[in-house]
C-alpha cells in the first residue's frame, strides 16, 4: 500500500473503493475472470457426485497441508532429534528415506497391489513385482548412502593427510 | 560450537508457545524467496506443458466427431479449440501423452517442495488484509486444490485405482480448467516478483517473507535442497520413462504401471490395453464363424478372415499409445487399408469417416468413430497380422483397427462392423 502524501482536500472521510479493495483495478479484473472460468468449469466438474468432488478437491489441499506436510516435517524433526549430537549424519538417512517414501506415496496402489485383478485383466501381466522392486530400490538407496558415508569417512580420517585441498566442512 | 548453544537455548523458545501463525514457528533455513522462485519457475513451465498436452489428448479423441468419442458432452465453450486430430507424425500421440504422464510423475517432488516452501503463508495472520487479498487467497484454493486434484486423479488413474468420485475423463478435464483459472492468476500476480528475485535477489530494504526469521542451523543448504528435489525427479524419471518403449528401456522402468516386463515372448509380446478375457471375448465369437460387416452406400458386405487375407494387404509400422501414458515402440502391422474398404462400401475417392463396432461385451470405447482424415491415411489399417504373425487374441484377433497417431482406445480390437458415412 502506498504511503504517498495525500492532499488535505482528499482527506475527507469518504468511501474509497480502492482503499476497501486494497489492490489495483487490474487485480480485481483478473480475479473476476478467474472465478468466472472456475465457475464455468466448476459447475461441470460438480455435476454428478457434487459432495464427493468438493470433498476431493478441498480435501486434497487440506490433507496435504494439515496431514502429509506435518507428518513428514515431524518425521524429519524426529530424525534430527535422534541424531542430535551428530547433525552431519542427518542427510545420509534423510535422503534415502525421502526418496523411498516419495516412491511409496506415488505408487502406493501399485506397491500395495490394490488393483491386482484389474491390472492383470488389463495388461495380461502381474503387478506383484512392484513391491519387490520398491524394496530393491529402497535397499539400493540406503546402500549408496552408506557407501557415500564410508567414502567420506575414509577421506577425512585424521591420520590420512591428503595433499588434495582440504574440503571445507560441509554445511550440514 | 554454535549448534550446541542453539540446542541448549531451544527450551526457552519453546516456552513462548509458538503457533503456526507466528512466523518464528517456521524454522527451516531452506525456505526463502529464491528457493520458492526457482521451484515456481520450473512449475510454470512444467504445469503449462501438462495443461497443453492434456488439451491435445482431449482433442486426439475427436470428441466433436461423434458422441461415442465424447466423455464430456457438456463441455460447452471449453472445447473451443478442438480440431481434426492429424495422423502424422505417426508418433504424435505417443509423444504428447508420454510427455503428459511422465512429466506429471516427474513434477510431483517439485510440486510438493513448492507447497512446503510456502506453507507458512497459509497460516499467516490476519487471514486477509483486504477484500482483494481475500479473493486472491480464495483463488489459491483453486490453484492448490486443483493441482493436487489433478495429480492425484492422474496418478490413481494410471494405476487403475478408480477411487475418485466419477468418470476420470470428466473429473480430469473439468478439473484442469478449474486449476487453470487459479494458475493463470497466480502466474500473473507472482511471476514478476519471482523473476526479479531470481535476477537480483530480494530487493534491498524488503523483507524475505518466505524465509524463517529465526532459522535453525542448516543441515542442508538451499542448493542441497534443490538438488534433493532434482534427485527425486531424476529417480522418478529413470524408473518411469521406459514405459514408453519396448525391450531394455521398459525393463529399467522398475516402478511404474506397465514398467518392467513385456507380456510373454513372440511377435505379439508387446503391451496390451485390455485382454480378451477382460472384455469377455469368447473363442466362439472369433472363430470360423466370425464375419466382418462393412456398410456404406454400396450396400452391406460380409467378409471372412480368409477373404480379408486374400485382399490387397498393406503394411504400416505404428505404435500403440495409451492415454495412461505408456506406449509401445512401432510394430509391423499388416492388413487391409481402410481406404480400400471404404471404396468397397461405395466411396471410391475422398471417403468420409467410419463408425467402428467391436465384439467386446464390456469396456468403454466398444464403439468408436474415426474421422475422414484418419480413414484417408494409407497407413490406417484393418490389421490382421502383426510382426509377421496373426494377431493374438489379446491384440484383437481376428481383426483390429490401427490408425497413425490415434489414442490407443480408438484402435478398436475384435472389430465386428465398419459403417462408412457421415457421422
């Protein structure tokens, strides 16, 4: 909001739409157009199972903001607390857990075989390989992380003075 | 060690009983205008690509041609841009729909990171500074709800988990437009600032309202956090992208629908959309007694498979590309040109479209309409053989349609009737 000096004549207490709206006229036009388009598509989206679609639409945002995000943020806090005295280790656990958890989140129906019969009827192949594949990928991620940690530990051993430039302590 | 001191001072700050509405509640040192701007610009490009390829997929069904192709007859002006879907290049739908789904999968971590980076704003007080700000926040519900709705319905649909409340076509198409409404506004209002921040950083004298005022010591730099998002996208790309190819590339796609293996060995061992059993095709329907009916102004004709095989056969190398985003590499199809069947039916030149009916007893797109440009393309076949062998039952024996660049479901299998004429 601008704080330009206002000439005294304009100071009279009269209603200013601009002041009440708080933004410029272009902002209002843009949002009006937005809600017109959303309304036009929205009545068609809601035609049918209106309550169900509303629940899904708003529920997706609510579940994400109030459940998924606090859960993973909380998990991260718990991890940091558990590694308290050695914060440099946190990424060696955080990264593979995050990647594996993301795969599980996205492919949960596939991994949990929720649609095994429908999938087999459609594709002619079985989806029962995906749970094993997810475990393998998760295992590989942890193994890579462990190797990386080992590599770093060996390189920064105090006994071994390397001639290569000393790495600045990582920002972990 | 400064970290130690911070840790010891933690209980004091906890005693202040912070709520999410208090900016100091959010303590990650990763959040900040620049971090959000980078993710925002990636999403601007990525979500625009998803929207455009989504609209193209909708047009590829030719929904304005015939009601059997149209899952959203109430679309009104939202179908304003529809056009005759071309038949070339023959990999067009394979490309656009492969991009739509694969880029969608790859963008999930970017979307989640972007939402995480701005979540403190959700709880900021007062909820609205003005009427304009209140409207803008309401439009954010369209944006965030819409984006999550589109991603969730899309990801569930490709995993065949039809939990959502209605037909996927309807929900995903109208949902896209509701999302677009919020997206355009957000882009118009925020892009200038995002570009400024990326070019020159947060302007001097302005506060970075996205950054934590009282950050914890860093365990991950901002660059490291972006690298983590990029690594997640890369992992999803590597484990998914192979679903658009046969053979070794598909085997790399370890965690994605239609990833990993091809169905069985032999010339018919490429991805199947619906097996014969799934749509209740009985062997008796497709055996010796099967006849193809061809209708047109010249009358009604019936052909056995042997009679069709005795006709002038043509070959075409074409893929199968599904709306679910997977596709096969080009397969060698052999059969009778739709052009030639149209001539038999009474259209010796410039044939119109054709209405195709299948033997299948269930499943959507049991009937489908093809436009004149699809019939006129010499590569559009009533295929009888593939890769040098007769079609397998699952690939549509005795005869199936194959049209260049058409979505998979318009390549009707187990064809029973072809009616040439105005649709």
